[in-house]
C-alpha cells in the first residue's frame, strides 16, 4: 500500500499530454473478444484498471503484447474460457463489460458481481434487461450466469442512459442475428469510441454519438488498428488544479469537441481556458468568482448524462468551489454516496453545507489546511489531491490505489508541473 505526502501552496506550471480515456479503453479492450483477428489499440492509459482488464483477457486465453508506449496488441483467437475470475471482478467494475462480448462469442458467460468505486448503489439492471431482450437467459447463484445459444436483434429501450449498459448491449448486438435499435442509449465520447472501434472491425452501427443506435448484426468482426480518445475527465481535473493553485498549464492531445459541457460548469465558477487545435492552455489569471444566475440567484452545478456536465467531475468542482468567491450549489444527481467525501474538506476548513446525499452548498473562498485523508474512490481521491495542493501545510492521502486506478503516473506528472508530492510506502 502507498500514500501521497503533499505540501500545498505551490502554483503548478508547465506542459503535459492528456492520457487516453479510461472509460473508452476498458470497453474497447473487452470488445477485442469479438474479433477473429488481432486488434491493436493505441493511446491506452497506463492505469490500474486497464492492467486488471488486460490480465483478465489473458486469463480468458488472449495473447497480449505491448508494442510500445501506450500501445497494446490483443490476439483473441485462442480465448477458450467464458468465466471471469472473482478477484479481477472485485477490482474493477468494468468487468461487467465482458458479459456482452463473451455471450456473443460463446453463447454463455459467467461473471461475479462487479466491484469498483464505493460511490453508492450502482444498479446493473440495465445491462441485464438489455441482454434479456436479445435472448439471453440470466441466472444468479454465487455468480451471474448468462446463456444464449443465439442472440436475436430486437428493439430495446434502455430504462436509463447507462454508459456501461449501453456498451454491453452494443457489443452483444453487433454479432446478433438481425437488427437492434437501442433507444435512450448513452452517447458519451467513450461510447462513441467503442462504436468507432467496432465499426473499424466491421460492425454496422448507425447513429454513433446520438441516443438512438441502429445496429445491423454481421457474421464476423476482423482485426483493426484504433486510437483511444483523450480523457476529458483527466483534462477537467488538471483545469481545476491549475485554477485553485493559481497556476498556468498547457494540455496537449485534447479533443476540443469533448469540452463544451466542461466549459459550462467551470464557467459558472469564473474559470476559462484557451484552445488552439488540440492544445488547451489554462492561464494563470482566473476570475475565480461565482457567476450568479439571472436575478442574482445562486447557480447550480449539476451533472447529467452526456452532453450534461460529467458526474465524474462533481468532486473536483466541489474543491474548486471552495477556492472561488461566492456561493454555489453542487448537485450530484446520479450517485447517492459520492458527496460524502466533503466531510474531509470541511475538516480542512472548507465552508460546505451537505444538504443531503446529493447536494452541497459551498461558500468560498476559504483557506484549507493540510490533513490526513483517505481516498474513497478515483474521482474523490483526485479531488483530495487537488485540495491538498492548494492547502496550507502538509497533507497525507492514504488508499491511493483508488486514484491510480484512473490517473496515469499521477505523482510523476504532478511533479513535472512543480507540485510538491511524493509517493511513499504506507507502513
């Protein structure tokens, strides 16, 4: 186990390159199961969740070769197993994404209940209902067992715009017999990345990037070369870091089309940036003042499915709001336990009223003091890193495994920006 020791109060400054999108890499890795030839993925982030998914593919029988930095070649032809080990499933929630491709390839799949972040109840009903519509039979014992001798395309209305539920339905549909129409589908950039990879492998998918997908099943999927898009969650995290430390950073390798929802949320806190081609620069001089709604009302920063403000950035926005002049309401609508980390910020000196599991009123700016912290999940863990970097004194963050599940070489990259952070063994 490791911990971070962080000395706050130093502005970040410098240049970094955006990592590949974790939430695109995981379903794309799962989708390689469907191919009858090798698939090469570029811009794969070097993070713990990806490592766990790759180890799972190896367990199933895939040959995995690292071809260079952030590049991996998966040959799925020798996959012979359709059972996912419990140890791997506990580590990463994305293990549920193996249900669709294993079912499509073998007609069966066995998966333990998925693990991942402890951010409240995360139902998997949408996955199960969609696969049942395609003809799967699902039984529950110590594991979930999926069987479907033949998947048949069908009209499916998802009961919620679940990202991973949509991805599972897509992967099960591409080799199904007939046509599947997915309505109320998630349309996040990482869902589009999965669809674009599958299309490069020979799938017939229409409506990519929208909430209605039409998928005509094909008989086979071949190999492909595909590059994962930039991680706009990570980009948003570094924007927040630059703002609260009054630093100036440049982020290369971005996708400008992913940024409008972030612009809306950060704009309400008086934070802006400049974009030129695929480079984003956060200037050192930010207004850092809450922009009230018309009539002087307190603004609300709330999350929603794409193209709404990303729920994975509400933790970061809560920290940013503590350093912003004025009052803002943070409304996390999608996960009932994600806001509970604010008690740590309150302990550091933040003025926050936790109204209920979903809403917090933040009054700023306030000086934060270093503290002993424990990372509860990927995004709240990064929010604590950002809080520690703008606080007075020294903070220690434990359980950093959670942070490293989603942020590539984070201590090394922060150090390159001038942050005073070290990674030490937690004895």
